[in-house]
């Protein structure tokens, strides 16, 4: 074991069981990398109804206990997937037997219950970690309960907390009556520790009560201390800047390897790219695109303003005036779905709009497209660019957050760089970067292959990021 280090990762979702975005991917893959480096790491999430039964095979019953929230008492049943890295599930159908993960009027109560149950579960398991690694607003109450209540008990007194921000825009802000639901001392609200514009903020709980704070890229750690990206929390983050770290996420390189990935039709390597061209033909056939030369520009994204779709829609016709094909995979806001349906109608055989999510199709897009577009307004980390780099699909991205930390502009003189970046958040920026990319693409041959190979040689596996997390855990363990 790594210095006998014990870590419990607390989150509202984790792949492969359940995920709504990058948080689930991270909680599904980071623990494996920590385990590989000798950490006794475990994970706990709610037992959401939408977790597939097949994922719950071999799950064992551990025990159950009552959790009291103001006047209501609810039962928490603890299940475990007994594997090398145990995953615990907190089951309660009243709170988690629902179709969606979030978006309910009682989310404040649901995640207060979850937070208390996580802490009570430790006593049942007789497992008291050195570090509780909490993730996003849903786990803010864990940090509050530990500091204000549980730390007064001897077995909890030495547990430290790391709170990771995956997206500061989502804060879990609720009516101040939430203080009664929590059953926490009211002075926590009166002294401003959890109060946020006359509401109770679960995100703020994490930022105030955690021993250390991290976020998912170094650039985003700087950005969220500014008014533009701080969503009202920038002052708190500036006051805690000495406790704030930025550690870039990673992806599972074993599961996402173009040489061995069975989800794609043809394998290929950085030395032999022939299979990538064949995958492009397969993708064109599957999506009803014309079989011809010329680049495929792809997006796999949630359809939201954050992802830059507002500025993209302003210049989409200009983009399609270039000799390209366009592929979109994702769901989201109705206005964007409507817009892209109309673009599919106007550009038959050239624009493939897929308003759903399909993991197999996603991999085939990563493997078959030439360029991957991410014009995000902000991007805490971004995983799409990491997957696209792994498969040699060259990113065009806005210079923000994790995109700025992972995409380096290609230089035709030095042959260095793995993609194309633009800074201004407008359609002109997208067009400029796209034209830079197309200029290199149409030089063809070895010039384009330089960029593709640079992309594939980029290394954003979890190994180095896990080492940084371990250093942070050990620093926390040593803090008195």
C-alpha cells in the first residue's frame, strides 16, 4: 500500500454503473489508477434506479440503518460490489428510485440523506479513510457534516476532506429552509459558511468546509477565481487559493486504444495509420455521408451554450461552405436540437446529425473523423479532446480550461503541436482555427500525418494525474 493510504471517493455517479457526463467517467477511472499505485481506494454512490440490473450482478448486501433528517427517518441499505476496488451503493427507493439522477424538488433532502448515510456507513464497515474525496455539489453536505458534527467523534476526528469541482456552474442552491432538512447548526447559515444570496449552497459547503479543494485542470483553477468564470464563488475561491489545486483528468488508455478497440472496424497505430482511413469510410457509410475525400469535422457533446453551440450556430453555413462533412452526436437543449435538425435537412449527405448518445457510434466517430470541434465557452477539463487525441482525430478548440492545458497549436515549421486553438469567443474564432486546420489538412501526406501522430503521441492517461492526487492525499494526511 502507498504509505497505508486509505481513500473513500464519494460521488453521485460512477461509470460503468451510471453517468450523466464527465463526473461519472472520472469516478469510474481515477480509482483504478490509484489502486494501481497501491492506494486502498473505495467508491460510494447512490443506488439509482436507472443503474442497469446487469451492472448489479454479484452485488452483496452489507447491512442497513436509519438516517434521520429533521422529522423524517429513512432507511439506508448498503450494498457492495466486492472487487479489487470495492464500490458501495446506498440504496433508498424513496430518494433514488427515480428515472433521473437530478432535477427534483427535493434534491436538497436526497443528497443530505446521502451525505449522512456515507458517514454512518463507515461505522458499519469499520472503515475510516484518511481522506474523503468528495465530488461536486451533491457531496457538499458530507464536508459540512464531518466538520460540524462527526469530527467530534474519535474515529472521525482525523479524517480529512478533498472537494473536487468538476463544474462550478452547477451549485446545488436551495431555499434556506434546507437548514432544517440538514439538521445542521443554524449558525452555519448565519455566519455565511453555507449562505449564498439568501439560499443554502451545497457547492459552497464543499468550498468552505473541505480541507483542500481541487478542480480538473490547472487553467480552470485560475479561471474560477475570476468574476467571469466564478459564478459568484470567485471570492471564496480567491480566499482559499492556497488550498486550491488543478489536476487534469485522464482517460483509460487501455480501454481506449485504436490498436485493440473492438468497437471500431479497423485497428491502427501511430506507425500505421491505414486503418484510420478505412474507419472513415465505414463512418461515412453508417451515417449516410457521401463517400469521398475531404475532412470530417465531428462533435460529440451535450447541446448547451457552455459548449459553444451559440457561436457555432451563427457561422454554421459559413463552415459548410468549406469542403467538409459535419457529424454531431449528442442531446440537449431543444433550440439546438431544432437547429441541427434543420441543418441536416439543408445539407443532405454532408451533415449527419445524431440527437442521441451511443457509445459504439462515439468510438467510431473518434476513430473515423479527421477533426474534432470543441468551441466551449468554458471547459473545466474536457474529455472529448483526450479521446479524439488518442484516436488521431485532431482537435480544434477554444483556449479555455482543460482545453488550453491539453491542446497545443500545431506549428508547421517545428512540426510540434497536436491541434488548433482560438481565443476569442465568437464565430470568427471558430472559422479562423478551422481554416488553420484545413490549410494543414490539404497539404496532405506527411504534413497532416505529423499532426495526427503528435495527437496520438499525447499522453493523458490517468497515471500521472493519479500520482498528483496521491501527493495531495498524503499532504492532507500529514496536516494537523
